[in-house]
C-alpha cells in the first residue's frame, strides 16, 4: 500500500511539472513553481513566442489545438513575426 501512494505522488508531480529543457524560456521566474495544471496559458505564450522545435513538439503533445489558438488569439505580448507565423500554422485570423 505504501508503494501505491508513492507512485501517485510521482505521477502527480510528473503531470504538473514541465520538463527541465523548457527552463530557458522562463528565465524571469522560479521555474520550479511553474506547473502544467495552473500555468497553461503562461507556458503556451512562452513556447509560441520563443520555443524551438523540441519545445513546440512538447507543446503539441500536451495542449489541444483549441488551447493553443486561444492563447494566440486572446492574449497579448507576441512579436508580429511570431503572431503571424502561428496564425498561418493554426489557420486563424488575428
């Protein structure tokens, strides 16, 4: 029984935390406090603006297309270049 509770804790931590290779996109905050459950839009915004191929691949596996479109269309702070690129990829009009 003790092993099951440890497994639940480990899997919960794995679900909420983002991989360490993404830390370079969160230079201005305590990376350890960012989690996938509570910071979804924030994480998406950083990947859409600064993400490399590995980060974008991770994004597609962890977010729905609807979430990604929402982050692009309803939040500010993207460069013109990033906004236009993602609008084209996602087939949305900004």
